[in-house]
C-alpha cells in the first residue's frame, strides 16, 4: 500500500496513535514502514507533492487553528500544508471526501525509482515487511544509472523553507533597515555638498591672488577691501571694487543674506530660519560669494559682495551694483539713486 492510502486508512480507522516515528521513518503499527521524507500522491495547489511527514503532522493537529499549526510546524522544521490545502487535506484523509483532483497516480518518479511508486493495486511495491538490506539490494540491482541516484537524492530531500515561511520574515527588523538606508542617503548628500565646496576652495587657492584682489593664502576665502580693481557695470560707467548684489532685508523672503551664499555658490537652498539658527553672532552686514566662470581661454573665479542695506551704500558703491533680488514691494526701492524702475533694471540684472 502506498503511504497516502495507508495514512488515510489509519485516520478513518481511528488508529493515528499507532503511527509512530522512529528516527527518519514512520511505523504504521506492525503493517507498514515508510521514510518520513517520502513524497505522497497528494499534490498541493502550488504544484509540489506533499511528503508523508507533512501530511502526518497535519492530520495529527486538526483541532488547532491554522496559524498555530503553521508556527509549530515551522518551529519543528516540518514543511507545512498551505492554507488553501488545509481543509481539503483533512477532509480527504478523514474520509469526508472520497476523492479529489489533487491525488496524482502514478507518481512522477515511479519510472526511475521503483521504491517511490505507490500505486495501491500494484503488488510489486515496496512493503514494510522487506527489511532495509533487502530494499537496498533491490535498488542496487534495479538500475545503477545516474537517473536512479538522482531519484534517491530527491527522495531524501527536505525543504527548509517555503513561500509562506519566507513571507513571515521572522527575526527581521525592517524599521532598522529603513533608518540605516535613510542615514546613508543623508550622509551621501552632505558628502557631495562638501566636495563641491572643497573643489571651489582648492581651485581658488591654485589660482593665487587674482586681479580683483581676492586673497587665497589664508584659511578662509575673503575679500581684501584695500584692493580696488576695475570692472564694468552693465549699461553704465566703470565702477571701482568688487561687484555688489542686493537682497531684500525682509526675513520672510526666500533669498536673504543668511542663505544667499549656499544658493549662489552651490545651488543649495536652505530656509532662512534654519540658516539663521546655524549662524553664530549678529546678522552679517556683508557676505562674500564666489562664482566660477569660463572664458574663451581659461576659467576664472569672480567674487561678489552681497548686501541687504541699500541705505549704507555710498555714491560710488552704487556703480558696483550688478544684480538685485526683487521682493516685489515698492518700498524696497525707496531712496535709491535712480529716477525709476527702468533705469534700475537697465543697470542691474
């Protein structure tokens, strides 16, 4: 008798207590003996054949919830019956179902290994009354080819994990993975930003002191107020000194004297309130911004002064104003030395 039919017979007779496991075998009273890993003729909805060990443990635990059964089976290392097969397997083994499409005869391995053929009406099947040495002799005398050895390996394989056990993801902390991934992303952004800044500093120092009087020999880049290089203001007369960019003095605008340096140098926007908290000391009156430009022959570094108090500018300083960040309010241009907006924007960007 094949192991599936034997298990069903013992279940219907109420003799499940007579099925005893000894090492890697199941003893069905004094009638049959089968390896625990023997594949039965019951095919799951997923397509694989259930082993005898799986079906025995299933039918012996019919009175508990499926979740408890699943946890216990995985803890013992026994491949469990899937949820969709949970009820049909119990009903077939207990006799409530006389037949089911899940039963597959003959088994796929029967032509390769006669010991795994469990057709109920075949008198040539391996019986428990054949001892282990006789069974081994039968296998060795049957077929010594490669296919036979592969079949023997398949018969003794035991799945360690299935799809359901993998989806449960026991002992996996996905929150920790998320936090670590986020931290790495933040560190990468900081590193790239610092690289951009270091690149500008290194190239500036290699250039030495340029014609605009910018000194690169110290620890910080700065503007030497003693130097008075010449430069042309757009659409007007020549102004002396470093060009000036004006930003609004209102705290609620997007670009202020607090965050203009990172924005113009690196293209990074930092909210004013955040940048103000990072700065130590009072609000700066002037911020030096450096930009790299490409000419026909080489690359040059140009420095700008950024200010937000037009009232502090003298007459000559206005000749150096090359750009203005416009707030959009009329009072921003109060007391400017220009007759109208047209003149302002003909002179400055």
